[in-house]
C-alpha cells in the first residue's frame, strides 16, 4: 500500500512537471541582456547569476536527490553567497498532499525545476500558471536562511 502511494505521488509530480512545461513553453526564452531584470546599483554579476541558475536548472531532475527543493535551495544558497537575500516559496496543491518550491528574489520567481526553467517571472503570472496545475493551496514565502 505504501509503495502504491509513493508511486501515485511520483506520478502526480511527474504529470505536474509535464503540465508546467506545456504551460510555460509558450513563453519566449529570455534574450538579450540578463541585467534588464535587475537594479542598476547592484555590484552583483548578473551574467554569473544567470549562468549559475541555468547550471542548476540543467541538472537532471530526480525525485529523491535532485527535486524542486534541492534545486531551489541550491540557487538560493548561491544568491546568499553573493550577498543577496532570497526567499523560498512553497505552494501546496489543492489537496495538501504535495508541494512545489521555487525561489523568490527581488519580487520575482526563479524556478529551476520547471522545463523550460522560469527565470525572473513576475510572481502573479507564475502563481496563476501553477494554480492551473492544481497548486493553489497554502502558499508560504520565507527568507532563505541556509
């Protein structure tokens, strides 16, 4: 019975990722200057941030060892190491049985798990998209503390 529940959970997460991919595939890929999304006064190397995000996003997804939590925390850890103050957002599904995690930084969402990855998407747009996948339950944003 436990194996069946685990299997169903894994299947639900897989389907969610596939659906998220379909929803966000229509978005044009980020082009041009990656710093257009950032403030002018930062000393942070925006290209390095983008490259680190892409490197994390490109790692192979694995339910146990490299899932949305692992990838999001890795990007938040990187941002924190650069002197930034990211937060993590956790969004439960309607039933409260599964959740998805991403990074909130400078009031935008960075989701390295999604395919294609979501880099600097407005929070409202992101939340509307993920709600269509059933992730519109309890949502918690908390500062990343490492």
